[in-house]
C-alpha cells in the first residue's frame, strides 16, 4: 500500500511538471519522466525494432496499470481536455505504432491520448497539438564495420536500418540528399525547415554506449537557401548568441542549486561540499551525464540517485583501479556493490 502511494505521488508530481512546462501530458511522457522508459528504448521502438513497447518496461503489468490509472485519475481531477493521438514510426512508410498488446492491450487507448491544459488560446492549443503530431526524424547511421545492403548488395559510409536490415541511401530513397555537419544551429534549423525530406545522421559512441548526432541529410536546394539566409543576418544572430550565453550560464547556476537540494533531501547525511560537487559534475552542460538528461533536468528521483551512486563508485571504492587492472566492468561493479550500499545507507541518515 505504501509503495502504491509513493508511486502515485511520483506520477502526479511528474505530470504536474510536464503540464506546467509543455501544456500537455501523455502516458509515454510520464513513463519517461519517472525513469521507466529510456530514450534509447523509445527510439528503437520508433524505428520499428520493438513491436510492443510495454514488454521492455522494467516493471510488472500490475505496476504499469496502477501508474497509468493514477495518471488517468489525475487528469479527471484536473478536468484536462483530451485529444486522440497517433504514434508514427521513424520509418520510410511512417507506420502507426502500437504501444501495448496481449494482456495489456486494454491500455492502448490511454497511450493514444494527449491531455491538454484547459484554457489555452487557440494558437497555443494548435502549437501543442502540432508538436505531438510531428513525426520522429528518420535516422541514418555511420557505418562502424563492413556491411551489405539488404536490397542491392552494395555498401557505403552511411546506412539506414529498417526491419532490422541495413539499406544503402539510394535504396532507402535518401541518396539525393547532401550532408550538413552539426555545429551551426541556425543553418541546421533553416535547412531542415526548407527540406521536404531530411534525416538525422548519428554515430554510435562505444565508450559512452549511445548514438551521437553528427549532422543532417537535407536537399541541396534547401541547404543553399539556408546558407543565404544565414549570411544575410549574421550580425543579428551573433548578438543573440551573446544573450543566450548569459542566459544559459544563469540557468546552469540555478539548475546546480536545485540538483544540490535534491541530493541533500534524498541523502541528508551527504557532506554539503560533496553534494555540491556531485551536482556540478552531473549537470555540466554538454557532458552527456545523467544530470543533463531529460530525467535529470526534471530532477527525477532515479536521475539524482544515479548521479550520487556514480560519485561514490569513482571516489569511495576501488572501481577505477579494478578497471585499470583489466577487470570486466560488470564484475568490477559487483565487487564494489557492498561498499556503495554502505556509503549510501550512511548518507541516508
């Protein structure tokens, strides 16, 4: 009973934050916010590599049903407006995706609902609905090893995965696009807006175990148009970048303070200097650490916990020494788990 009460509180708190920030809430937003649905799993599902998203969640069917029930009760209490949505795949045919099947098929209507804040202006409501309807980007990967196109038998530096099979850009009908490297935000935004067809190019980082954005494939005419626009207003954008740098610096200070507070609330025995160092380390902009993830920015409980565990692992155990000695990563973590648990237990009091 106590566990259900705590879970309902997590769901409601996450929903409140999402509604205040995005003016709408979906079941998938909630699952991501409470740490049950990772970004990598979500992208794999969107790319058609996972037919039933609910089978990947690290919780039982009963727990999932309770969490979504708590969400539904909250939306009724708030008298939120509901709108039916479709989840569209990041595939060439833009197939409509299912979230649940089998014994959980009855939850599908909840996953196909977007709840909106009441009282929105027509313009704001249209903006919120348009954001939800936006199809996910097509994704092209940089080849890290030899491969063969499933259609023509060719190969190349870039490939498009579909139905678990690699395809060259020509066979994926993307061969006419040109590559725009990442780095210039305005140029990328304008080129993508002008291009009728585009795809994000990613490269898998083995050390970080995640895909990292390299750039964009766009139509050549769209790129030329975007370059002309950027040359015409470079001075204006430079002044804006200066203001943005000041704003981000202020936001980083505020975020670090909030992250520090969340750590001390969860681990009141953690030394203040250590808690501050953990917050600064986890939230460093561009680091790719847990503090910069969506869950971290929303101060999800698990994101804060993982940041503290990472600090203890590297500073209070022999973990790094074990890795340097050649011990396999998971085996090293198993050997230090008792030490980590002891430190966390001490900091909880």
